[in-house]
């Protein structure tokens, strides 16, 4: 059954393949479930993979936006899925926003009780920074990053009566693309993405391809999630008793590797795999190593004490 009825009667698409031990795979922001196939499909004879498309993406793109934040919504959807499928014990792979969703379930649900093992991929347990935690989203550059988010959020709020990017006037589309180009340039040292955005400014036919979400209401929902998300999951993840693996990009600018290492070392039964050539996307920058390490996580329980 590819679609599951969730708590608000919306239909959430869930990709499932394989047989054997269940593995929940929780994607990062902007990902679709099919993007995991190159890394997991060869293990279909040993594991039953369950990969939801989050609201707004893939085949769940038409789900309604609930009146709660994105992470709370994702956990509610996931909790409903777990209950519907009557899953008892399973492994979880959480990448970026998917890892945040898993930690939300650890804090506000009973996810920890179901975990056989957990793979946490390049994410911080606390997005915001303060005097107790300097390793949140973009570390010391977070104030500058939030300034960009606020500008985009303000623009989207001013156009909340419109639903799609295409419904904006050409002038307004160019304004949004300029803001998004600055946002992308902040995240990447590469000049390729900013170049594509600049090219799209004068070529309207290209413009719809450079934003991750065409629906303005969904874009605002996710932007506001990162702008106002103040949860602290350090206690919950440090309390895990199951074997836990951390994948960390040594060059990650989104979530400084030093903070990820501190969290990995706070668990008694964990190990950390460093991707030396990677930032936040080891599955793209080191796909062979990523595949090998994911397979190793699935095949073996870890009983290491750091």
C-alpha cells in the first residue's frame, strides 16, 4: 500500500521494498524517497525498507499543511505510520531533517523503545545556538543565516495569498530568486548554484527549476521551521541504549563536526564515522563509502564504548 491515511486524513506516500527486518528511512529536507534506492536496493532480500515522502515533496506534495511546525508534523505522520503498520522493533536511518524528526520522536514519543539500532547522519541535536551550545545550524554564522531566512520568510508572508511560484509576477519571481540565490551562496563555497540562479533571473522558463518547492505556502512552512525551531534534544539522544552510529561530514558547514563528535562521545554504545571529503551531503560527495558504511550499519550491531 503506497499511500497511508494519516491523522488528519491526508494520504502520505510511503515507498516500501524488500523483505526481512524493517528499516525506517527518514529523508532530509528536499529529498524524495526514490533517492535512497542506489544505496539500499541491493539489500532488499534482507531488509524491508520503509521510506516516507515528507509533506510537500515527491508523491506527498499535495498533502495539506497542518497548523503545527514541520518537525512536529513529521513526527505525528511517522508515529501514525508506525502504529498503522504495527511496527514493534526496527532500525532507523535519519538524515538531517529526518534525524531531527527521529529526535522529536525520542523526546515527545516512544521512538526510543522501538529502536534496534539508530543511524544519525550529519545533524545537530540543537539547531539554535546559545551559551550552552555553539554547534547549531551554521555555528557562529547563525545570526547572518537567520537574517537571510527572515528576509525570505517576510517576502513569503507578504504574498501568502498566492500558492505557487508561477502565480507571482515576473518582478516578484525575480525578487524571490535573488533572495534564494543569496541563501544558496551562503550555504556553498561553489559558484555553480549562484550562476544558475543568475541565469534564471533573465530566463523565466528556467525559474521554476531552481527552487526546491514550487508551492509558496510549503516553502514558508519549512523556512519558518528552521527559523524558529528551538528544541534541545541533547538529553534524549544521549540517553539512547541501542547501538548508535553517527555519520559526520568533516567539512560540514551546516553542522560543525566538533558538535557532532561531542554528542557521539556522550553515548556509551556508539561509534562515529567521519567522511573527510564531505560536508553535509556524504551520500553525494562520497557515495561509495556512504553505501559501504550504511550496509555495515545495517548488517552489524555495534557494541563499542568510546
